[in-house]
């Protein structure tokens, strides 16, 4: 008898929500979201802010979301993020046409200034300073490792590991056979893992040096 997968969206427990978000790989989500933002928008709005805004929307609407597993929920997160990117770009464009400030500000409770309904639970914070710093550090290391891959592997690893597309769709996009895509992903992902470890180690050493320097300079 098959067991039914529990629906974490049914719970109002903030710890359950945090576990769900962590299971999606938020650092990898940052890499994908930043890659989908224009350079002009990235100069005014961080991927972290946009991801947080996306998660707030999903928390607010969680009771209406059909749970179909973590992979489908991750796809939904990125779909909502795409909508928020378009909203932010439209907001900036409208501000420029109206002669106002072009800087984009996403309100924590919704779309540019909306508020939670009375009695609605606030979304548990997933943007503490330490968590933001860790996710950014991981995202930067992921991007460094990905961009360092040879061209023949880079896009396939990105589409499979970050966009989580099926092999047959990647094959169609790249004009390669499924087996060729599988082979390149196997080799590329192994190389990516090694380079990611190296990038994370470098980041860790840099953080340790900074911490030691701050400690030695403090009175």
C-alpha cells in the first residue's frame, strides 16, 4: 500500500515552511532568478529581495496551491518569480515614464505596498542577515563554478541542475541526442561538483581571513 506524501503547505508551522524552502535549494534559486533578471533590474533590485517577495506570495496563497511534490513546487516558485520580475520591470518602466524614481521596492507582504489580511499569519522570516549571507555566498560559488565549465557542458549542466529540465527537453533545445546529453551532463556535473567545492573552499578561507582581521583590529 503506497503512502501519501504529506502536504507541507497545509501547516502553519513556520519551521515546516523553512524546511520546505531549504529543501528547494534557495542558493540555486538565486542563481536562476538572477540569470532571468535584466542587467538594469539587477542594478536596482537584488535577487534575494525578489526571492523573498516570491516566497511571501506563495506563503499567503499556500492554502490554494495543489501540492504535487517538491520538484513541482520549485517550478512554481520560479514561475511566480518570473511574474515578479515582470512586475518589477513594469513598475520601473512606469516610474521612468512618469518622471518618478526608478528604484524598485518590493513590499514584504505583497505587490508594491499591499498588506496581509486581518488575522492572516505573517510569513516566517527566511531572510535573516546570516541566512542571506550564506545563501549569497553559496550562490556566488555556484555561479563561479558553472561559468568556469567548458562551453560543451555549461548550458547542459545549467538546464539540468538549475532549471531541472528533463533530458529529452534539453536534447531538443541543444540539438543533441538524449544519450549525448546524458553523457555530457554526467561529465559536466562531476566537473561542476569539483569546481564548486573549490569555490566554496575559497569563499570559506576569505571569510575566515576577514573574521580574523576584524577580531585583531577590534579594541
